[in-house]
């Protein structure tokens, strides 16, 4: 014979989980006050709000949670841009092939560095841990390197301006640079007590 929980217990549990969910997740498309206030420290607050307000799963309401979400967005954007650059490089003319080839390499480096930073965020551990600062420094270093790689790609394309393919690559990579800048600003807000 199966036993069921009394209806009152089920309703209380449902109300608890609904209120807990409401406290941590904003409606899709509408940035929560937490996301909005977090994004104010970035160079691109509106882009930050737009990227993070639609991020799934819901963002944990802490500097670590919002930084990890921003890093994940950066990885996704960098991966997509890297794939796009690879596709465009296959059809690049010899005159522009060098700049595009360099861009392929730097964007792949950017993807790898952002992945490493996400992985390292998982190693931050307890704030009072003696290794906390070391792991956080690694994250900051890798995100900074990823941003530098994106900027290097943009610079090489700007010096060899001309084709529509390079212009399309530049647009995608600038977007990666912006979201990576956002991620770095949010990572830099993490302190041992949060």
C-alpha cells in the first residue's frame, strides 16, 4: 500500500519551494535588482543585464554566482566566435589569410583560457581557505589573457581592414571582448567573505 503525504504538507512544501525559487530567479528578460546592481560596476551595464537576465540556470545571488554566470556567457560567446572565425578562414583570400589565421589561434586561446577560469572558479572553495586568493588570482589572470587575445584579434583585423568576412569576424570578436570585460569586472568584485 502506497503512502502519500498529507495535502497540507504538500502545499506547504510547494509554497516554500516557490518562494525560494522566486527569491533567486528573475522573470525571463527582466533583470533582477541584484543583476542590475551587479552590472553597474561593468563597462557595459546594459549588455551585462541583457546577457545575465536570460542566463539559465538562475544565478546564485552572490558575487561568485554572478561572476560564474558571466564567465559561462563569455565561454559560449567565445566558442561561437571561434567557430565562426574558423569557417570564414577557410574561404579567406591569401592576402587576408594571415590576419584571419592569427585570429583563429587567438580566439581558440581565448576559449581555452575562459574554460580554465570557469574550472578554477570551482576550486575557490571556502573563502577562508589559504588557497582562495591563489585560485582567484588564476581566474583573473586567465580572464585577462582571454580579453587580451580577443583584443589582439580585433587589432590584427583592423590593420588589414577591407573584406566583409573580416568585418563580420571583427563584430563577433568585439562582442566576445565586451562580455569578457564584463566577466572580469564581476570576478574582480569577489572577495574572501563572499
